C-alpha cells in the first residue's frame, strides 16, 4: 500500500506549475474561479458572533464595488463549532455553505467520544461541511488501523454533511507519509459507504502548524486522488489550506489541479482554498485587470 | 599591461534586498567624457508595483516606531552617508561639470539635511499639531499621523541633495517611501540603497528604483496604495499627467519649487512645512476634568 515518492522530482514538478503564463481573459477567469473556491475562514480564539456575521456578508458579496459581470460568492464560510448557528443564520438563502472544523480541532487530542460528539453537534447546528483532523499521534506511531477506524466513525457521524479530512501535513514529516495518510483517509471514508463526487475532501493543514499547504505536498495528495479515481471512478475533493495568500499562488494551484486531475476538478464542488487573506488579494487583482489601475489594500474590507 | 576598469552594475533596492528589474532591462550611464560609468536597472511598472507592496508591508513597523527611534535611525543613515563622502562626491561629478569641492559641499549638505530631519522626528508633531480651544468640558487635540506609502520622484539636480531632501520629509513623519532615481544621474540614488542597507532602516521603509521616470508617472499616479507623491523641477506636462492620474485616489501631490542655492539652506529643505503635506491630521475630543 505504501507508495515510494521521489521528493526531488515532486518538487521539480510542483515548481514547473508556477511557470505557466496566464494573462488577460484566462487570468480573469482563473481569478474568478479561485474566488468561488475559497472557504473564507476565521479560526481564532477571539472570534465573535459579530465578526462571523461580517465575514458571512463578505462571503456572499465579496466586494461592494460595481463590477461586471457580478463577482461570484465564495464557496463556504469556515468557523469553529460554537459559531455554526450564527453563520447558518447569516447565510440563509445564499449559495454559501457553512463549514465547521470539528473533532477537537486543531490538535485532535481529545477522547474519541468527545471528538465524535463535536461533529454531531456541529451538524445538528446546521454545518454543511465538517473539517476533521486525523489522529497524527496514532499515525506517526504506526497505528494506521486506529487512524482509519476513527475517520470511518467520523464519516458516519457526519450523516449528510460533507467531510474534509485534514492530514496536517506539516506534522507528517515525509511526502511518503503524506501519500500514505491520503490513501488511508480515502479508503477509510469509502469503507463506510459509497462516496458521491465531492462528498469527501482531503485537506492539507489546519493552518495552525507551519509549514502549512505547499505545492509539493498538494501535488502528492492530488496524485492520490487521481489514482483512486482511475481505480474506482470516484472523485475525491482537495483543499489546500494555510499559507496561500496571493492570487498568483492561487493560480499556480489551479494550474496544478488542471494538469494533474483535469478540468472536472476545476470547480468548487471538488476543489477549495482554505484561506482568509487570499480573498482580498484576488479581489485586488480582479479590479486591476478591469480598471487597469492598481488598488490599495484599504479598498477592501477585512471581513 | 593596462588594467581594465570594472564598471559597477547597480541593482535596485526593494524590500531590503538588492534586486534586478524583472524586465531584464538596463541603461548604460555615460559620464561627461562619454564613457560608460555604470549600468543601472531600467525599472518596469511591475518593479514599481513590487516596491509598493514592500513599502506597504513596512508601513506599520515604521509608523509605529516612536519619533525618538525614527530619529536615531535617520541619524545613523546620515552617519553612513558621511562615511561614503568621496564615493558620493565622485558619483555627483560623473554627470555634472563641477569641482570636487562643490560636489563635496553637496554631500555635506545632504548629510546635514538628514540630520535635521532626524531631529524633527519627535518634534514636528508639536509644531504641526495643536490643542484647539473649544467651548465645553473637553480637550480637543489635533495631531499629525503618517499617511502611508509616498513616492518620491528625484530631481536631476542636485542629484544627491535633491533626493535626500525630498526623501527625508515623508520618512520623518513615519511614511514609507519609494524613490524613483533621476534618469540623468541615477548613481547617487543607486548608492543610497547601500547606505540604507548598512544603516538601521527596516526593510521596505526606503525602496529605490531606477529607470526612465516618465515611463512610471502614470503608474505612480494611478496606484491607489500610493498616498502621496513628492517631486521637484518637473516639466508642466509631467505635472499635469501626475495630477490627473492622482485625482481619482485623492493623493497628496507636492511639487517642490526649490531651486539653486535654496537646496543648500537647511532651514528651507528640512522645514517642518515640508513634512506637513505627508501627514493626515487626526482630531480627537477628550473629556476634561471640569
């Protein structure tokens, strides 16, 4: 089941995606696509209901300025479980989903019962998507069955809600481990029952550990998704999170997705960015493209 | 065997790093005898944009410094400038027919100008700000605050002093600056990057690009992140182009009218009234005891 990974070649290949020339119309389309794929995230101890409501407003209407054609909404708002109800109410009637981190995010160092309960409550409060963390301690100790079993139980607890499985690649040490964790996450989810396209995502990081998402790590995970698709025809989603701050980086990731998985994955049902500051940089670039003038950071609201 | 002189190729100074232009272009700078004295980067609009991002990133670091600390850092920069007195004097002489004594005088005036601005950093607030008389149980204060990113378009002469005088004013108030070096003699600007690097100026507070100034006017004027523009001795059509571009984002645009010997008068070049265009006035009400 273990795949050997050639780290040097993965890095080379990942770097090659940053050298595509994307200009004018394709750039504009790429930026708008990236905007529609963002999980607008706030995961801080100081988050308040008002901050979340304000973020939800930005999620639906990323910018108040006049721009043609209209800007898309982002894909989801991602919050802690205690703020799911607030987000759900604020997003009522919009196309934006509520995603909640759960399972004792970000460490996951809680008894399984507590973690599962975390999921059940977030779902009953209205979360459309659950971002879980895997048990890295168990994974690094070689207890792969335990990791897989927990993922399966979380998927069961999710019910109708979509599941994103955070590998926390910054703690997994090697790309081989990243590949193995990706494979375990996908297989464990599939063991519970059939997976509809985009019902299960694998996600790089919590954003609380450095390094977070990098292109080589994301490439290894995309290859795991590709191989699973070739074997079974099931499309697993991908979410790099943490450290993607600029529109240029986002376009590099889109190139990587297109050239690894194909056009099917170039939509918010199968690919997401977990980010907060990325949104404004994408907006700045969209405005620059349309008006020809560079914009200021203070032209856009923080939340 | 005659030795082949190694002419320097200057890089730009952006975000605390010496970088080449992304465009790959360069300009050969010829001295008065028509020989190539150095090569400098020919910046593109993207280099300018990159410099704005760096200056924006450094703004809170610089504007949050106490005036006292900013003064110490500017003084340190003056010390470093003094240490390169001869290098600057010969750089000035490269393009301008003048005696070495006159060139040194310009360097000395530049050092003195910087020292004066170093002195103003914790004093201009008292001159520009005030306690306003109001009827009621309140105090009412007006205090100057840094604006943000300011672009300085360096005049061709005096090639070092003009640059330092225009740079000092916005810097003193806590703004971060992008200098566009003179295209007639960009060498003093290019060397100034090395002065910044060896003094304690935080990365991104001073950014120096070189190239053809007129190519950049439009981009400087229309970039919404640029809060102010400071220049001197520009032709009328250039001033019009800049003011029209700047209107949309309501930038502060100032064209200094300094000329000739005025540049050498520290009471004029380092006047707090040259700082005033690059601050925003904040007025606050505060309940008084009675």
